[in-house]
C-alpha cells in the first residue's frame, strides 16, 4: 500500500533524524549564501536607459557603481563641489559629467573598422553562465528548505526535540528572512531605480564641496557614463536569459512606431543648382538676383532663406570615406570633390593636380611653388619675433586658395583659420576641408567677418588680389580690427617685388595707407628660391602714434563702437584705439603656447560673473576641469569612437572652449561655435590659443556639405526647439557631417528621444543613448543612405 506523504513509517526517532538532517543542510546552505552575498560586489541595477546597436539595436541595463567607486568619485568631486550662485540663462541647461563605472563594458558600439575584443566577449559570456548556475543552486536550496519546513510542521516531537527544533527553526527563519529581504530589495531596486538613483545623486551632491565644479541644479548635474575600461568597477547586472520583458517589448514597439511615423513623412533629396555642394545661405539665387549691386562681392555674402531647407543634400556619385590625416594633406579622392577647374588653371603653380582617382596637392601655391614649409620658415627667418607655435599661435589666412599654408603650419604648432569665397576658384575651401584643414567660405565684402576684435596673432595674405587700399582702406581696416595689438600682417604679393605700373601704383597706395594706420614696416625680404617678396607689418600696442598724426585719416572709431560686434555689422573705415589699461583685453600678449590653453585670461576679473554663476576665473577653471573629466572618462573610450579617424570637429555650442582644450593632445582641430544669442565668450576661446566663429543656428553654416568628422552639441537642440525650425537644424547637421561621421548630443531626455527617432528615420546608426535625471547623451553615426525622392528648392535654382 502506498504510504501517504505525512504518514509515520519509522517512528519518532526516524522522523526527527530526517528533519534534523534537512534543517542542518538548509542552515549550512543559507550560511554559504549569506557568505557569498556579503563578499559579492553585486549591487542593485540602475534602470537608466542605455541603448546600443551592433547592426541591430541591443538594449543594455546600466549598473550603479560599487561602494569603492562611489568613494573614489566622492573624493574626486570633493575638489569640485556644487555651485550655489545664480547663473545666467546660458547656464540654466543641465550639464552632466561621466562618472566611472556608470556603464557596463559592452554598453557602447565600437567603430566598424576597429576589431572587437574577443576576450571581453568571452568574459561576459562566462559571467552570465556563472550567474545562471548560481541562481539554479539557489532555487534547489529553496526547494529543499520548503520540503524541510513541511515535514517539520506535521511531525510529532518530544518536548526536548521541539525545543531543539524551535532553536534551529529560528536560525533558519532568520536566514530565510534575510534572503527574502534581499530578494525584495532587489525587486524594489529594479522597480524603483529612478527614485533610488535620484537619492544616490542627491547624497553624492551633499558630500561634495564648493571648489571648481559646475554642478548645479539649474545647469550641471554631472552624471555621465564612463566607457574607459580602466575606470570601470567590478560590477554585475541582472540577466534575463533568453526572455525579454514586457516593458522592453512594449517600449521597443512604441519606438518602432515613432520611427515608422517619421519615415512616413519621408525625407527627400534637395534638388538645387549646386547639387552635392549646396550651401543654403550662399546658394540663395532668389535673393542674389534681387541685389542692386555686386561690386563689393555682395553676391558672395550670406543670403539665408526665410524658411531653411529640411531636405537632405545628395552625395557625389562615387563618394567614399575620406582619406585620413595626414595622408589627406597630400591627396584626396577625386570623386569626393570632383572639380578640375582649379587644377586646370592653377596646376602649373602646384595648387592641385589630377592624378588618376586622386586629387594631389604638391604643397605649393602661387607664392611658394617649392613647398609651403620653406615659405613658412623663410617668414620666420625674416622676422624671428614671429616665433611660430610659441608667440604666434592663431593665424587668419585671407584668400587661402586650397589652404596649403595653413595645412603645413600644423607642423609648427600653429592653428590657421583659412578664408576664401565660394567663387570662380572652384571648390577651394571644399578642397581644404576634405584635406583636413580648417577653412570657412566667406568674403570680405560689405560686412565684418564673424570674429571678435583683436584675436588673431597673425593675418596672412599670399598673392591675394584684395584691393586693400580702395575706399579709405576699408578692407585693410577690417584686418586691423581682427589683429591683436603687436600682431603681424604678412603680405606676399606682386606689388612688393614687381615693377609693373599697376603693381607700383598699389605699392605706393599701401605705403601711404599703412603709415596712416600706424603700422610699422618691420621687414621687406625676397625669397630667392620662390622669387617672391614678403612684407611684414606690425600693429601698434599704444595710441601714441594715433594721437600724433597730422590728419585723422583713417579716423578713429567712436568710443561707442564695439570692435567685438561682428554679426551682420557693416564695415566701417575707422580704427579702434589700442587698449592700454592692464585689465583690458589686448593690452598684454597672451602666454606662449601651449601654456595659454590652461591659463585663465588676465582680463577675467573675480568681480565678473561667469556663464555658470561663479566668479569668471573660477568659472573658466571649473569648465576646463569638467570637460577634461568628460573627455577622458567617457568620450575617448566610452563611446566606441576610433579617434584616430577623427580630424575635423565642430563644437556647435562652445562656451569657454573647454571641450576643444580637452582634445588638444589629439591630432585634430575644433571649430568652436558661439551662438549670437549666447554670452560672448569667443574672445576667451581665442585667448587660450583656440579658434571659433559666431553663428546663428536658425540659419545654415557657411561651409560645404560633408565638412566635419564629428559634431558635438551640448544643449543646443533644446534651445533651437524653442526658437526656430528644429527640423532644419537636424537636416543641417546631416548636411555638414561626413558619411560615417559621428554626432554627440547632450540634452534633455525629451530632445534625446526625439533626435534618436529622427536619426533612425535617416537610417543613422544609433551607437549609444543614456539618460539620467531627465538629462541624456546620444551618440550616432551618419551612414551613406540617401532618400530616392527629390524636393525642388526653388530659391536655390540658378
């Protein structure tokens, strides 16, 4: 007869022995579990959103850092505490920093041309298997414990056995309670991670001090992921095995529907006369045709459409990934910039030549047929005070051609802003950018150039046919506005060394004008190798000469005239006085490079309030420390970007230039853009040996399509969202970014989510998203995809 489960078979002694054995086994198992839990580094998961794609998008959980990393982070942040001062409107957007250990090691996608690390992959799989085995053991032990409890409850025991059983049962219950509490804690942590994360960040803030940080409720809750493997803690995440969760499934479906909605609206190709080279503000033929005059090159100036385009610019046929620097300085793919006119006209002067599938650049120009480096060294031999890369760091090259001068000045640690119009010298600025050389498409016409006053150490013009002397010297006086007091104007042109009647006339006019401007002619030399002459002038550092002139011609500008005002300001034929007070910018020469990049500008006063609400010098230093941490702990290793392939970078919303300064050790350059409605910090950027430009992001940028390898936008898109056409800025980012180029966006969670969907609709590769405390980070990569359907841009048809 089958015995019932609860029947007594072997008597009291047998039952008691069995129960005791089970209880001891359970107790030992619980002790082992407790010991394992105490020694384990597992911490509750943080339910922040992190997404990555390896062809198909994979969602990953972000883990919190362990106690050790929290201590390390708090120790570091004790040197950069919260800022309790009020901030300007510019500082009210949150900035947040990448803390070590906020991302698992596989949370981001690496560049496609970088081999994956098989060792890390194997380690991850091994960890998953170990955790699965551990959980299986826990399950078996729980079943044994339950069976023991049931047998205990129905067995008849003596009083002494009951006492012993109660004692052991109490220990078992204690262990069970601890285990249940741990399980409840894990569940609660997973269900309420946002609340716990908020408490963790709040506690961390309370522990920080007030030195050197830009953390602030209104502006900088610095909580960014760190991808640097060396910075990661020994952390673990819960595993779902082969099963997804309903929350994930539902969220993915909603996001997919949003993408479908965006795709349903369909992107279209811009159909314009400029085709793949379309620059909206320079190819607005509807406005150009209405101009009354073009004698001052008005047709080459910016004429932005009222409604910016929201279509995508096509790619040139046969376009391929740009050649990397420094090889790109010597040659580029012909199909990327398929223009031969300049090679036909200037080929004999070593500007550019067609060589099979490449366009090659022998390194020469009209004035330096035998190479730019010889020409550069000859200039310094003529005027040793120039001291390339030390005293002279920032150069404006007017009429730059294909920018070989600026391209080779990199070898001397000099940063050059190359400038040329989009004119009959076909695609010269586009050549420069494709080569990896800084350049902007602009013309000296009727308006000031979009740079502050007194910022360039040297202005250079080689064989440029700019009529400096006409109309009261208006154009040369614009260079005088841009040139730092004590800076040099290097002029290499035929009037210096040729005796043709026209050249002699220009030379006499220039001598008269430069003398009236109080420029000192430092040197006139002839390069016997290149057979050209070079004149070097120096701008005065005081007002003594201005006051001693017999005639006030050119006149001094009114005191109310701001030399830094540069956005759509008409040119004036006047000179600004030299700053003489020690607290005025321009009264002293900056520190030599590279010391000047970290040096707080001498003219920043503690009485001035910085962008983030601190005294200006502290604000500057805190910003630099902040971006150094972000770049080193997150950007360089945490986003999966192969930085050796990055050359042309744009910071779309620069403040003090901290992002660019943090990248200065890399082989790249950064165009720092300061919005016209933001605090004017561009002079500070120039003071530290970096450069940039003013711009209004409600309009198109003055550059060719496919100019930049990487765009960085810190809370820019949210500002545009409330100001002008958001979709136009998205399409503009697509226009200026190279295929396979990356964009890093830091903004609110809402903006990040919207951009992620828009980028997906353009078939961009979403490499990583991260969010915390309503702030987010997005890294995406543009692809070669272009839509099939076209949209005619009527005002851009010539």
